[in-house]
C-alpha cells in the first residue's frame, strides 16, 4: 500500500499532473458543451430519430479517423522532437487529409444512401454529417497535434472543444426555430458549426499555413509509415463508436436511441483519463525515441485509470435516475441501460491507457489487431444478445472493452514494458 501511495504522490507532483489539471479544465468545457448539446438534441429528436442520427454520425466519425491517414500523429512526433522548427509534415498532412477525406466522403455516401440510410432521413442530412465528421473535424487535428507536440496540451484541446461549443449554439438555434424537419435542420447546423472552426484553427498555426505549392502527398515509403497510424486511428474508434451503428441495425429504433443516449454519457466520464494520457504522450514519444522507458509512469497511469474508472462506474450507477429526469419520459428504460453500461466504464478508462502505451512503444499493429478483435467481439456478442435490446448492447460493449484491456496488458507484460 505504501508503494502505491508513493507512486500516486509522485505522479501528482510532476509536470504531467500539472498538464493534466490544465487539460482537464479545458476538457471540462468540452464536457459541459457535449452534455448540454446531448440533452437538447436527444429531447428535441426523440429516441428513434436520435438513434438514427447517432448511428449515422458514429459511422462518419469512424471513417473520418482515416482522413488524415495517420499524418497528424507523425506531425505530433515531429513537433515533439523539434517544437520551434517549422514542421515539414504539415504540408503533407493537409494534402493527404483533403484527398483522403474527399474519397472517404464519397465512400460514406455510397454506403449509406442505398443501404444504411434510416427511414425519414434526408439525403442532405447525410451529406452534412459526412462533411462535418469526415472532412472538417479531422482537419482540426492538425493544428491541435502541433500544439500538443509543443507541450501546449490545454491549447490543443481548445481547438477540439471549439466545434462542440458551436454545436451547442446550433442546437439551441434549432430548438428556438422549431422547424418541421428537426433532424435535417440540426444536421445542417451540425456541419456549419464544424466548418466555421477551420479558418479559426488556421490562424492558430505557429508558422502559418504552408504555401499551397508545397502541398505534396507522401512518398511511397511515407505512405507505408503512415498506414500503421491510419489503421490505428480507424480501429481505435471501433467498439465505442460503431456500437451505435450496430444498435441501429439490430434492435428496435426506440431502444437504439435509448442505448445511444446512454453511451453518450460514458465518453465525458473518462475525460480525466484522456487528459492524463494526452499530457503523457509527448513524454512517452520522447522516451521511446531516446531508448528509455518509465516503468513507474506505466504503473501509475494504469493505477489511476483503474481507480478512477471504478469511481466513475459507481457514480454513473447512482446517478442513473437523474439522467432519466434529464432526458425525459420518452427515454424509458434509460436507468436500466446506464446500470448495465456502468460495467464498461473501468474498461474504457483502462483501455485509454493501454492503447497509448502500445502506440508509443512500437506495438501499433498489435494494438490494431486487438481493436479489430474488440470490434468483432462487440458485433458478435451484440448479434447473439440482440433479443435483450439495450442490455445486450451494453454487455457486448463491456465484454469487448475488457477483452482488449486484458490482451493489451498481456502483450505489454510479455514484452517487458510493465514488468516489475
């Protein structure tokens, strides 16, 4: 017990802890914006329409993970090593993101329009969702990654929080307007909020935008290097995003909407763990580049994630009736759904740590395999438990998260990254 307390005390006194506190404050703004937007949109749309919107948006977010094709992580690595130098990878990242994002948007529409479009959803709404989550938001990762590499973690997260704040404004505007087709109106406002952030983000670049004549796609060898990061970006979204799309196809529309509302509560719960790992990433990259590894840091972050995840799970369980009151009577069964989803919270927190440890220590493809396995586990379990509606989806998600954590820890232990 004394050793555990010493590790926690040491972690609480270091620069990572101080950066975590600052980043948590910014992520607190994100939490407020996300929570307020979620409540307004969920109540405004109702379970069936909200489930449809969440399912289509989740699919767009997953595809949008490929837009930068991993170049934002190489940009982060470059800036972490030389914070004051103009980044060479920025021009390549911009060109890559625009080309890949356009192709992915066309693929998204090709997939959703004939097969996945929910009844009643307009084509323009799907296009708006795709533009927002496949083109606009991934581009914001580039200036955010640069700020993160410079050690300005809180500033980097402000760029990520900005569209959340504007989406809250958009949701309020639609609520006051009360159009006949609320879903389509909000989808359009959703896209405009993301697009409005791009010129603001461009002005935050330390060295400005590179001249467009310098924008070049990566070479063949560089494509091979970025492909691993791109695959990771895609797989990382798997169980915790595509579950909404799976729910939309496997369980009744109202149940899918209730489940989607419940899972949107989970993300903000693990924001402090996300802040901790965002603060630790530059150090982890530098240590790996220098050939050193901090076993103490590994253990401390895992321990913090476990303890916090358990506390957050208990809090969610106890607060379930409060969320039912917030979302309204149309979300019947939300309390039970949140009780089952609470089982997944420690797994979500731990995987946030384990996945980053795998990433920064040359286990990128192992992490990819684990996350693809987690996605298949979630999908298979959801199919087998589809008769249990929201409860079955919650159990499928929890099972996938814990399976990924256990396998990731086994790999780290076998490769002597976290051995005693």
